[in-house]
């Protein structure tokens, strides 16, 4: 039986622990707060993040990362992207040397512009063949409710990707493999930025034409950046590209889209941050994506607009005026 450790007991970490258990793994779920661990043990529910979802008996919550990691074949990382480096500093000495390291995170590190798999390799010293990323149209709540969906497991080592695929496939969760780690991670990170823009449009009262335009042009800028970074362009037509972009930009369950919607309705970034309890990765990752794009000479106008609104005080209405008055060009 595969032994998995899931580090991070937020929405996605908890949901993925359930997926792994439903796929037949024995799962240790590491949470930081002892009271949450106690509640999960007593009620079989993580009421803070997934109220109403019963966790299988094969999920064991623990506050002790050493206990979670002891003997793990698969280590799943499910914390906010911007805290991963610090989290890993504490966990690295406890990692079993042969374990696969699977990132669930969708962000790019501020300052370094590194993807999560790059941060994992750098901090842990693990070879690239041990590190994988899972990405796709995977809104946690829907998966926790066992609504069918698909995803991608990206790893340069195809055999390892296939082992991970077998470890987390269930009748409601269908993983595909893809060797293009760069494209899959970038698709997951940039879609959060485009979802913020779609949220702003929704908050301003605009409808499906506006959202579809943003999704399509958002995909174009993601693919341009991806190609500059060496990704396979076909990845962006897949689940980790278009699939995730459509789900996130369309769903009221998305924290990024919801964040943008509040901005479009006239709230300030500080006000939205105050009422946002979970991670909306795009708010910080938009800056890293813009840095990455500038370093590679890639034009990313939607990302630029999101950075102006989130970090430079531009209003939602001004953002729309500026985007619609850009110089005319061929598609
Ligand atoms: N929720 C989803 O639907 C979903 C789906 C796919 C991918 N993701 C990605 O998975 C990652 C985790 O998302 P999530 O939804 O579980 O987030 P969340 O905000 O629900 O939970 C984050 C978890 O990380 C823990 N954590 C550990 N160290 C932390 C620190 N230093 N600061 C703050 N929190 C810390 C928190 O306690 C919490 O349990 C993100 O990159 C997100 O983009 C989320
Ligand atoms: O709630 P969001 O915006 O973080 O999106 C969740 C997932 O990434 C959707 O695939």
C-alpha cells in the first residue's frame, strides 16, 4: 500500500488527502494547529476548510511533520506558494530520501521567479526526476464532493508520473501524465492572474463576452510566456492550460476570481485581503509572472493590468479603459 504524507491541511491539501485515501493509500495529513488535528480525529471533518465533507478512515491527521513523513513513499506539498521555501526548510531533514515530491501549488515565487518544483529541488536537494506537479481544473470543493474531474501529473520522469497517477486515480478523479513540467506549472500559476481579471470584469457587471475575451487572450499570453520558458505549447490546450483557465475564470468557487470580483465592485485590495481567509495565489504571483515575462521580453498585457490594479492603485474602471485602448494588432 502506498504511504502518502500531505503537508498542508487547507482546502486542497485536505481534499487531496481524501482523494489519495479513496485511491487506496494510507495518508498522514499534517496540519499546523493541534485543535484542527483534534477536530479532524474526533469528527472526521475539516470544518474550517471543507465543512460537510467526511474524511475516510485512512486519513490520519497529525500536528507532527516527522510523524507524517515517517516512511512516506509520496510527499504532497499543499501550502501557499510564497511560504513553501520556509516550510521546506523545516521539513527537509525529515524527508525520506527516495520519496516522490508532488507539488499541488499554483504560484511563482516572488523575488526569485522560481516555479514551485524549482524551489523544491533547490531547498531539498532532490533531483528533478523526483519532483512532480499536479495541476488541472480542480476546484477543491467539487472534488471533495466527488464530482468527476481530470487533472495532470507532470514529471520529467514518466515512470514516476505513472506511479503517482496510479496512487491518486479514483472513479471521480482521473489523472493524466505529461512530461512538460514547465508548461503545467506555468498554466496553473498564470490562470490565477487571469481569473483575477475575469473577477474584476464580473464585479464591474460585464458578462460572458468579456470573460471569454479575457480567457482567450489570457491563454495567448500564457502560451507566449510558456514558449519563451521552453514549455510545449500543446500543454496550454490541455487540462493544465485551457481546462484550469476555464474552470477558474468561470467558477464562483474560485478564490482568485472572487477576489477580483470584490475589486470590480469597488473594494480596495486591503479590504478584500481582510475578508479573504484562504490563499488567492494570483495576487502575489501576478508580480512574479510580470517579472518573468519582462526578463524574457514577453508581452503580457492582462498580467500587467492585474499588477496595476492589485499593487499600483489603479481602479478597475481605468484598467478596462487602458486594456481596450491598446494599440490595434493582428490576433
Ligand atoms: N483550493 C483549491 O481548490 C485548489 C485547487 C488546486 C490547487 N490549489 C493550490 O494549492 C495550494 C494550497 O491551496 P489551498 O486551497 O489548500 O490553500 P488554503 O489557504 O486553503 O490552505 C493553505 C494551508 O497551508 C497551511 N500553511 C502552512 N504554512 C503556512 C504559512 N506559513 N502561511 C500560511 N499558511 C500556511 C495553512 O495552515 C493551510 O492549511 C495553492 O497554491 C493553491 O493555488 C488549490
Ligand atoms: O480557488 P482558486 O482560485 O485558488 O482556484 C482553485 C483551483 O486552482 C482551480 O483549479
